C-alpha cells in the first residue's frame, strides 16, 4: 500500500483539489508541501498533532515538508473558528514561540539540507509595501467570494475587522512565495482552512499560470463532535513543562471507548494490519487499546523512556500498587505548613490543582477531591508533616493525579 492509499485508509484526508494528481505526487515523492503553524503560544498542542504526524508520514515516503511558522500572519490573526479577534503579540514573543516550535517538531520530522525546512513568513510579509501588495495581490481576490468563505461567514454577525479580512490574501501570498522560492507545490492544513488554501492555489494560477494543490486533514473530533485535545484545565500541550508526560499519557489513556480505535488508526504509526485486527475489540480489550494509544503517542512526543515511566505510573494507579514516582509531584517545604500541618484547600492550591482556595473549596464541596483514593469529605481536613513525608496521592475528578511530599 502506498502512502496516499494509507492516508485514505487511516481516515486522514478530508478534501483535495485534484485527487489523481495528488496521489501521483505523494506516492512518488514529488511533493514539496507546507503546513502552517501560528505561533500563538510557546508550545504546540494536541490540536497540531495530526499535522505533525502527516508531515512525518509524507517525509518517510520521500516527500519534502516545509514547516511554515506564521510570524507575520500572527500579527494579524486567523479569524477561522474564532468569535473574536486575537490579541496582538510582540515580535519578540513570536520569535520565542517559533524557537520552541522547532524543538518540538524535530521529534517528528528531520530537518537539514534536502530534508525538511522551517521558514517564517515574517521574513517576507514584514517587508511588503502595502500599496504594492493590494495592487499586485489584492486585485486577484473577489470580495464576494471571500465573504462566502466559511471562515468569514462565521464572523459576520459578531463583527469582522478589516485587519482580519487581510488574512486570506496574506496566507495565499505565502503559498505563492513558497512556490516561487522553494518549489512548494502543495499545501496541507486543517479542514477549517479550506477556503484560505483554495485562495493560494487560485493566486498561483492567476499570477504564474501554474497548478498547485491543496489537501485538508480530517479534524480530530471525539464521538460527540467536539475537538479533542482539551481538558477542564485547558489544552493538552506537547511541552513537558506545560503538560507532563504522565498527564499527556493519562489524557489518551482516558479517551472514550468510542474514540480509542479511531485515534489509534489516525494518530499512531502501528501497521494498518494490526489496527484492523483491533477494530473488533470490545469490553476489556478497549482498555488494552487505550494503553497502546497512550504509550505510542507519549513515545512519539516524549520518547521511549518517558512513555515507559508514564505507563508504569498509570498501571500503579489502576492496580493500587507499583511505582507511581513518575506522577507529577510537588515538594512542599516546612514553612508552607501551619503548626506542622496544611489544610486541603491550601494543599490543592500549592500543588496547582486549583488556582485559588475558593476554587478548591468548591471542588471539595462537589466531591471532586480524593487523597490516597479516599474522597475528601470536608473543607477543614488537614494533613500533618508526617503524612506529607510519606507522600500523598491527590486526585482531582476522575483523571488528574498528583503527588505531594514534604522535603
């Protein structure tokens, strides 16, 4: 099975401009393709996971990836999927975020001469003369067509700024620039980017008389139709300092039964023959599938050693024994205690499980806090220095685990 057929079999392809041409290109390693990443944070997250895996798959098949960091377009903001305008970032913040992205991407794709490359559209967008741009590029875009694009239609009722209205022409210009300077003949992106991507292929056709292609990746949705990669406390990040390897593992270990086999098919690099055999798994076998999913994805992002530690710690939680030392841990000092003890509200806040004692109070009152697998029944419960020296295992809700010890 060739790479295009594998992408279809894994359910990764949503829309294509010319299926026959794209199949021929990627199957024969002729695609130089780009995927854009807006540096709106200092870490990639699970929402980027599909794109990173696609880049890896296509590079393994002989194609050349270009990771385009949107240092220039980030200064405008993509209106797609948003109800309000993004906050503006400084160039220094954007550059810091770009540097963080590269380190994380290196776990998925190989950079170097003739291999993957990373470019920042700030290098050409910030040098543009606006009058020249709207005369040369803006003249190629129909306002009527732009207003029919889904990314703009969603914002018309709430208000769409002229600043954001420039996003489609600028993203399209990126494709034109990459085509001219790096021979980039394909763009890949999320399904919500289809209108912007078609703008790029049309701009290349009108300016150069050449054909370029676009393909969108299926959005990673759960069985309820919601985007995966979000928890009650926020995004699931690839940076271990923002989401620990253990918490990353636990996120995938706790996906719904209805989602686990789809995630294995779409996100892991397990052979399709092995995945096909799992399609018939039921009951307790789905827990085994969740372990496989969590281990494979944690290994991709954090490496074999961290994946093994996370799996060992997770098994310890479910079995009631074993080594849980890889669980996220907070070390308290004696000066954080009052009369040799600390109350549950202060403990939750000190560990970062809640942002304030008020939030901790509500969580306890709602029955959502467990210490050593016993529900905390009152807000005035305290723990002594001796208990802390032995270590306490905290649980917030059903899925968030944390250890606390006294130095």
